[in-house]
């Protein structure tokens, strides 16, 4: 048809060579946006973490030595030190962020200036899709296109939907694109690859090689991403003003929460997330991370330094690099480009609707993050980039560590009637553990209550306290469920079973208890085993009771949190109230 808009713009090829991970590092440029005192901040973070971990582990070791060390005690000590270091690191990071926010040294989430008149180069917004719900996906594209136009960016910003979907889904996508492209106030293009090579990284790389030379920057989204036009234009203007920045990552908030699980996660991310994020920004500086979406990237810098090689060996540890984003940020920084993270309004994403869907996504992330252990020796990486890779992998390695610690303690109870880690540990270490685990939640609550505006946004003091009071027991019950689920997935990886990459389930659905029981055999058996400790030592069974209750209640916890009706009831009763997204006339979040 003569009035059909072009499906793609003229080709503008850009070379994207595959990078070598060994040998001499490539030449780099000079970073001009590095905050002052970063080394001191990072050493302070590491030293404080080490002091907490060593103090607690020394107390435990001395108490065990007085009682007489046996082989099981040595196993407990070997597990205790890295696990306590992990929770210490999280607490220290959140404490730093809390003081940054409460003192006003960091403003928290703020609106970003979006001077469209400062734009001088073209920007592409890229949305990779893979068998997504077509109506929802193109609804978000429509909203963002209108919002970009309202923010004054239509002259400089094009939108690309990059499909890896099946031919059947592709037909629906093309029809939806054609309808949208005819009415959109900015250029909207559509491309479907016949072969889904290297998944999302391959999708983006193919676009860079075909069209990248025409665009100074590319703003990368996920299919469930939503960003305001003012945020997109504002990020593009920052890239214009700071030519040594290679990547600018936002911190997306959760939107379109419908199930109780999504509502719960939405509240937790908005109540506790800002202090953790502010702490991360404090020490990461120009060596921040990339989360793969809701971020703007300098196209030529990405093409020059981020062509990912395949790792030797078979999946899950070899083959394509699955969690590509963290590696790409490290490779950008290797060439001298600054990688920054910003806390701005107008950046959103959806969250998996159920615990089951979250676990499926988490397994993919786990495979990719554990794969990063092979990349720690990559030549030329900044040591902070190596730290990011190590933190990402260790986040999943802690689950089998916690499970081994619990099993060793349970074995001690069965053999001697007492778990050394509980029986000989001083009350001070036990209370310190509680503080480190729940301190970030307490600090997040204090930060919410410290501002009259935040109290109003979250429904008032009573609703905030009520929500935190429900969040804590839910988090306690969910922790052992996640521990067993991640450990089982890691064992599958060790046996060479890859996670796969199926299309994500984004639509809410209630999960019946009976349907989830077969997938929770290990959880229920472990829960019953920990519960049996009461036959040997009822007092020790009380210490294990949060773990036992969490595992035995898993089917009901997963089913109830998948309910939309319970989500609506919870909000009506004053639980998990969050500020509504700011919507512009276009319908996109502002």
C-alpha cells in the first residue's frame, strides 16, 4: 500500500568485532566523570564488612574451641564466615545509602531535566521482544512514542521493535506495528529475525551491525519496560553533555502489579530499594553496572568494545554468555568509558506475577551469573567490575551455603542433641545477625516515616507500619523456599542441564495448591525433616521453626500470593500501598 510506512530505515552498518577476553587489554579513553574519593569509599565498604564478619566469626570460633572442636564444627565455621560476610556487605551497603538519603546528600528518586533543544544526535529506542502478548507490548510502545513526542524528542528519537518471535506471533506483531506506525508521532520500525541467534545480545548486535552508525545512542528496553518521554529525552541530553559516559543505567520501579506477590514486591522495592540503591551509587561511581534494560548506551562505544565471544564448552557453563549485561558494562569500562547509574523518575518495568514465574526467571539469571566466575580473569577489567561479577555470582552461591549450614546443624542435633552454632554462640552474635538481616528493612521504614510527603504517598504512618509488619513474616517464610529452589537449580546446572529461554509469563493467574505440590517435593521433605528435630530437642526445633514453617507452608504461600483477589483485598485493608505512577496525558509514566 502506498500509505504504508517503511518497516526499516536505510541501512547504516557499523562494525562490531568479537572481543578477546585474554591477552593485552585494548587501549582506553580517559574517564572525566569519575566522582572523587571512590577508592576510599570502596575500601571503607570492604573494611567495615570485614570487621563485622571477622568479629562475629572470631566469637563463634572461640566459643566452639572452648567446647572442643569436632569435624562438624569446622564445616560450620567454613560456611559461617563467607555467609556472614555476605549479609554484612548487604547491611553496610544499605546503611551507607540510608545515611546518604536521610542526610540529604543524595536526593533519592527525582525528576530528570529533559531539554530536548540540547539534542544534536539521533537516538534509537530498542525494544527486543520474544513471543510476548502483542496487545500489551504495542500498547507500551504507543504510550512511549506519544510521551517522547510530548517531551519534544520526536525529531531526534526513533523507536525499533526487534522481534525474535515465532512466525505465527510475528504476523500478529507486524499487523500491530503497521497500525501503530501509521498513527505514531515518531518513527516506529519493526524487524523480525528468522533465527534467534544468541538471544537478546544477538538481537541487539544484529541491529548495531545493520543500523548502528546512524545513531549516537541506543536506549535498550525489555518487552515489559515503560519509560516516560521526559526520562528518555533527559537521558539522551546527559549523553550529549557528557561525551565520556558510555552507559547510563536507571533503576526501574515496578508497575502494573496485579497479584499479591507483585504488590508485595512493589512495596518492598519502593520502601527498601532506595537505600540499597543509594548505597550502590555511593561506591560504584563511574564503574556502575548494566541491568540490560531501561538504560542508554553510546552506540559506537558498544560496537567497539562489547562484541561477546562464545565461551568454550557446552551450556550451561559454556556457549553464549547468558547474563550479557554485566559483562558488557565491564567491557565498556575496560575501554575507559564511564558507566553510571542514576535514580530518576519515569523508569518502570513489570514484575513476574507469581513465585513460580519469578523462579523461572531467577534460574536464567543464576545460570548467567554463575557463568561469570569464568570471566573474572578477563584481561584489563577494572577491579570494581570484577567485584560486580563476583557479587552477582555469590548471590546465588549463598543458597547452597545456607542449606549446608542448616543440614550440618541438624546433623549435630541428631548426633549430640545440640547445634554448636546456636548452643555456644553468644547472644551478642545472634542479635547482630538479626540486626544485619532485618536492619535494612528497619532503615527503609525510618526513611519512609521521616518525610511527611512520603508518608502521604504511602498511605500514612499506620499503613506503612502495617505493611512492614506483614512484609517481614512473608519474607521470613519465603527465604527458605528461595534457598531450596536456587540450590536445586544449581544442582541441575552442575549436572549440565541448562535453564533454557522460554517466553516469560507476564499475565496473572491463580496457582492451585494441588498443582504446585509436585514441584515442591524437596521443600516439603526438608521441612518435615527439620520439624522432626522436635523429637530430639524441642528447644532447638524452635530455632529451626522459621525454616520449617516456610518450607511446609510453601504450597499455600505460592498459591495465595498468586491471587489478584487477595491483592485487591490487601490494598483495601491498607497493606502494600505505594505512590501511583505519574501519568502524563499521553498515558506513559511520567
